[in-house]
C-alpha cells in the first residue's frame, strides 16, 4: 500500500477500491484521483468529516467536487461563527439575569418633606380642610369647617385662601369630601 501526503494535511491510501482517506484539515479539495478531478471521496451515506477516517469501496463511494467541499466548509465555519455569537449572547443574558435576581430587598430612598405655617383667622376648629386637588404647581384644599378654599403654591411655599362667603356658602360642613379638578376649576 502506497501512502501519499497531500498539502501536509490529508493522507490518501491507494488503491481506489478499498481506499482509506483520512481527513485532517481544511484542504480536502486537493485530494486527486486518477482521473485528475479535484474531489473528496465519502461513503454514500454522507460519512466523512474533519478528523475522521472514511473507508470507501467501489462502487459504494461518491465524489464531490472541490467547490462542493468548499461550500460545506463555508457552511461549517458559518455555523461555528453563529455558535460563538450565541455563546456570547447567552453569557450576556446570564449577566443581565444575574443583576436582576438579587435576593436582597430593593433599596428605598426615604421621602423628605417640609412644613409651612398656615395662618387662619376665622376658625376655632382643628378640621379646616379635608380634600385636596393639584392643579399645576398649586394644591387646592376643600374646606370642611371653614369659609374659604385653601391654596398652597408649591413654587413659593406660600399658603393663601379663596373666600366662599361671596358665593353665598355659609355654615358648617360646607364641602365634606375630596377635591376634584375639572379643566382648570376645582
């Protein structure tokens, strides 16, 4: 049996009937048979891949041209590139999921607040305002035992009132309930 090394990566064992081809690299297309065509021999079942040994017996073997082998290798390289890309995406996803699956409770920032003094001149009751509605930067407070609507301006932190006496509203429990905004009116 004669052994020929082709481009230092493929070993071809002659004769063709009962030949053994050992595929060891990317240059399979350089294996030549007696007819001079660049071909790659494999079993008709499709066996034959890099780092494999294929035993071919006439007439059970088929040959494919070098172009077909190149296409096969291109497909393999593309699949390898896709697998590497998917591995990178999976690692990134593991990191992302790991950041969001922390067993510690979420950190809450405590709210800060301030107070302002509200001067009331006409009421002895502690229940002056019950409901409130926000319009822009002002908070309108519904009177309870009071003769005016309270207005808090949040940009200046000042409090003022709008009298309800001129509207003919007097007595206790004037507007018992919450405030509502309709358009620009409370």
